């Protein structure tokens, strides 16, 4: 009797269809002697099951083998090499062929499912997301049984695949409409890559959920780049007639572009963290703790008039000794107090008084692209940043203080209405 025991009855299709798979016994000797043991056993057994499924598909089209069927509509046509996706690569195996009686080749459903490239594309994106380089992609995969041919694992293949996938996903993402998103808060900031800057717009909807709305590449955070980004958002459905809160850093180009595109409906909150940092950079080290404490006390105050008086008094005290710090503090001072003027307090105030939400996104993108050693051009930078943002999207959480968003939205409506009435009175 043979040393191999034939095990029957692995069901791979309907209950009436049976497939025979040969598994060598005893299995212990296989696991002990083979270098990959269990993996080789699982792969070889799975391939036997797959071949049985292909043969069943062919039998459904052609009928039983060696049986005369006058009404047969398809016939067997031998086999040919074919590729399927397995474990993050493409492998070569023999594919049964079927032709209809008129000569046209017919496809097998099981092979069409296994030949899809979606699992390969997803594995490639996940590998790069966790830091696997294109050169080390092959090493990140489980080794196949000896003698099995594999494709799509070389550095150039992985690189081409990632370029095509990231470009396609970026194009789809940047063209999606925005009118269905109830975005009332937008944060703008730039990521610097050598001589390039990519400005990103992060939106927050009425439920506190974050949405990356778009991005634009340029040399600096100038008004032209930001204006192009904002115009694209408007074209895709972000209405310029609705009051919104825009949280920005101290870049003058951002402020100018917001005024040109959104006008008086753009209520601006300047980042308090950037303001503190800019002021302290003008001061010697011994003075920084006391000045920092004074700025923090003003920004923590619930009385906006008191906060403004404290900051103006601090600026006046710095006029003679450190005029640069005084000028930096006065620049855009009122816009650093916008949320306090709107009456926003608590967790929502602490969340929106800085650009920290979008700064956290920037850090995630930086970790995603850490393996890139040479940035060839702006298109490559935009592709990688877009891929990093899409990879970070599942990690987005609702902002702290989201339950008070309705209070903020009502305050925005009142503020814009009041500003509009004041402007009309001045014109009259």
C-alpha cells in the first residue's frame, strides 16, 4: 500500500460537487524535514483545491469528461500558463482552457476571481504604509515553496505599482464633490519638503468629524497657492456664502487669500501656539518664562476685553527693550482672540485655538514618507502626501468639545450678520 493516504471530500463549491485533494502522511515528517513545513503544506494543499475548483468550472461549461453530449456548447481546449495573486505577489500556474463551439474562449469564474489585482494593490499600499521600502518588499513576504515562479515583487515593479495606485487614488480624492459635507470649520497649514510647500485644508463638520478637503503644492504659503486651493474647494461645492471659522497660523498669504475668496463670511482664528512661539523667538532666554506666563493668562481668560488689555499692556512693556517682540505680539492680535469673542469655552476652545489637529495630520504624513530619500519633483511629493493622508484617514477621531459645535455655529452666524450690518451702515 502507498505511503500517501488519499483524503477525499473537501467541498469547494456546491454541496453536490466534490474535490479530491492528496495530502501526504504522516504529516509530522513533512513538518520536521521541510524548511517551511506548515507554509509549504498549506500552499500546496490550497493550490490543489484551487485546481479542483477550476476543473469544476470547466465541467459545468463542458459537461463530464469522456461523455458524448450532442447539445454541448463548449469544449475543453487544453491549458495555458496564467497568473493569480497570492500573498502579495503574482504566481504562475496552469490554467484550464474552455472554448465555445464557435471558437471563442470562455473564462472560468474561479480563475477570474483569483486573478484580480485588488489584493495585490492593497498589500502593496499596506506594506509601504508600515515602512517597507520598495527595495525590501520581496523580503517582507512569506517565501513560497521551492520551484514556484513569482512576479510583481521587484523594486521597479513595486515602485510602478505604487505610483499608479497613489496617482489614481489622489485624482479620485481631489475630484470628489464637497456639497454633501456640512463643513463649518476649516484649518489651513503647509507641509515643507525642501523647496516645496504643500498647503492642506482640513475640514470639520457639524458632528466633529475631520475631512481632508484638498491640497495644493507651491514654493511657499503665498496667497496665489492658497487662493488656488480655496477656489478649487469652492468649485467642488464649498459654498463661500456660509459663515465658517478658519484656523490658520501667522502666514499673511493665507489671510489675504481667505479675504479674497470668502470675504466677510470667513471668520479667522489665528493660532495662539504660533503666536506665542513667534513672540518668544524675539526674546532672550531669561525673559521667556515670564512673558509666556503673561500670554497664557490672557489666552486662558474668558473675558475677551480683559485678555486684549493684558496683551496690549505686555506689548507696551516690550516696546523699548524688545520692539521686535512687541510688534510680533501686536500683529494679528485681535484674530488670536476670535473664539473668546464668540464666547467659546472649554474643550472646544482648547481644540480650535491652535492648528494642532492639522499639525497632527502633518506628523502622520511625515512618518508615512520617512523612507523616501530623494524627492524628484512636486508631483512625487503630492502623490506621497496624498497617499499618507488617505492612510491616516481611518485614524481620524472626532474633535474634543464637539458637543458645543452648535453654539459655535450660532455665534458665527450672529458675528457675520453683525459685521455685515456694520459695513452697510458705514457705506450708507
